């Protein structure tokens, strides 16, 4: 999801998938590709559970597990995958990552919280810039994951908030349109 190491290990092959995703997203038109699918984000946690176990991290889901959001499932999967993968990647061994889901009116708020090192305040405003990395020596990404997240948020008419938590770590919040509840 973040252009991590591939079997060949080539620098080109490690960033190419995210660059291609970002290019496709900038050409995406919501008028010809309506955002009308229900999306169940629970599957994303299952996919990333193995990565959490490798680092002895606690990955949890809190809140109303039955809330659904409206959008294009493929894009939302990519967005949530990037957010959760980032939290897992930058949280220290033995740390915690929580995905918290709440209803706010006709929208669903999804918070991805970690107890990692957080981000220097001066870098927060640049986090969604293409190729920006807080610490280029840490991790194996190339700085496209949050640019992809921001574009998906825009395509869904959603809101994105990124801030350091007072108790330490980072919180990324996305406010998305809620799927209509069955009558």
C-alpha cells in the first residue's frame, strides 16, 4: 500500500504502485464514477492484523462496528489501508493502533489513532504533499501515501484532520457520508 519492499527490492518498483495510484486518482471523475457503494472497512483490519502481530502491536476496532459509509469501495480500501499501514509502520514495537468509528449526524467519523512518536508540528501541514516524508531515513515509503489519502477524501466530499494527540501519538480523522440505514 505504501510502496513497501517488493521481491526485487528495486527503488523504482517500490514507489511505482503508489505513483500510479495517485495519477489515476487525479484523473478520477466522480460524475462518471459515482460514489454509491456501501463500504465495509472491517476487512481492512483483518488484512493488516498480520503486520500488527509481527511488531507485537495491538490493533483494535472501537465504536459502532455496524456503521457503513458511502463511497467507492476500492478507493476507500486504499485510503483506510494507507492510514492503518502508516500507523502500524511508525508505531514502536509493543505499541497500540486503534480504529475508532462513530456516527456524527449523517456522517461517519473514522479515527486512526496510534501511540507512536507523533509528527513535529512544523511538518503536519506538509504531510499530504507528494513525496514529503517527515524522516526520510525511517521506513521504506516514498511519501505518497498521505497524498493518496487526501485525494480520496476530496473525491468523497469528506473531511480530513491530522493532529498529534495530547497523550502522544498521531490521530488521523476522516469524516465520510454515512450509508443509509435499512428501513
